[in-house]
């Protein structure tokens, strides 16, 4: 499914004056009855990462905790608690659990972990490679994926090093979302380990060839709607963003770009993304 219907949502994207920003601290978008996409306000942190909340019958999965630790500035715990309460009103059950995992270990994706430290019925998995691989059951054979059962909703988990050694991509069969974190998104793809990144992209393309991926969904938007033009780092107003979701065809474009760039470090600009390869 290379050209699925778009998500049909206008994301908050900052304002010309942060002082006068009226966006919510967290934008909440219910994609369906059991899937929530959240975006952090650019006035709080310019990274404006996306987070994902997936509900199963036995537990909910929160992927990433954003770029800001302080609950007073970034009320992630309160927001998630309210969303869980909403879901439980429709699907009541006792002792419902929350699992907090990460797409990778960088600070703008793990800063809010501490807000969940004392939450009942909650497991927060540390974002380092050893902890997350151990919890999920990923092995040294990175072509072997793990499966995470939320209760009637199974998420495939694929080790995805290259941008970060601890990176994991999640495939949710319910929505068809391939949740790629900072490995693939419409923006600057920072490549820390070129060989590992190339192998990861090959692995994701092969996975998409054999699974019903509807959208490739990363954690940022940094490109503009003008092909090859990205917003500068620390931009807090992005009025001309492309969609968050990408297609499997665009994932294949990343694969071709990685092969084209080869061993050359530096900034390599393509229509829908930029490869930023470490020396």
C-alpha cells in the first residue's frame, strides 16, 4: 500500500512569536478508537517531537516521552492519564497497565520519563540498548524482530541502529503504522553509523515488502513543502510543513539515497529528506 489515504490532520507548528503562542502544550489526535498521536508545542521545545499512545486490551503502550522533563511546562503525565481514563470509560477493566518504551535514547524523546516514575501499574523501560533489547527480547541477530502483545494488539519490534545504537522501529498491524522514530521522517536524518544505518534501511524496506505498511511515521517534521528545503535548526515556526506520514515509496527513496551517498560524509539534500552523515 504505497499511496494510502493521508492522516488528514493539521499539526500545531509553532507561531511567529512564542510569547503569543496559543497552541496546547500537547496536541492530541485520536487516529482511531485505540490510537493517539501527540505533538509537543514548539514554544516549549523547538524539536516538537511526536509521541504515540497505543491501546490494547491488557495495557497501553506510550512510545517516547518528549523533550521536556518538567510537568509544569509539559504535562505529559496528566495528558496520558486523561487519555487512558477516556479509553477506560469506553472499555472498563481493572488494573489496566501502561508500558513506556522509546524509539531511541536521545534526550528529546526520553525527557519526560520521570513523570511516570511513581505512576501505578506502569513500567518504564530505560532507553539504553541493553535495557530495551533485554525487555523486548531482541537478540544479536538484528534481522530477528520481537513481538510485543498489548492484549489483542501485537506490535512488531525491529532493532534499528544507525541513527542511535538503541533505536527500535515498531510496526502496529492495527493501523499499518511503521513507527520509525528518528531513523526515517521528513527532515534531517542524522547518520551516526553509516554501515548500521544502511543495514537498518534495508531491513525496514524488506519488512515493508512483506507486511501491510500503511504509513511510515517518524517523530519530527523538519522539511518544508518546497522539495529539498528544510527549516533551520531551532526553528519555532513552521507554517509550510509537509505531512508527518511518509510512504513506503519514500522509504525506498531513502534506501536509494543511502546507496548513492555511500561513504561520503556531510549534508546530502534530497526532495523529502536530508542525509546528514557523520565523518
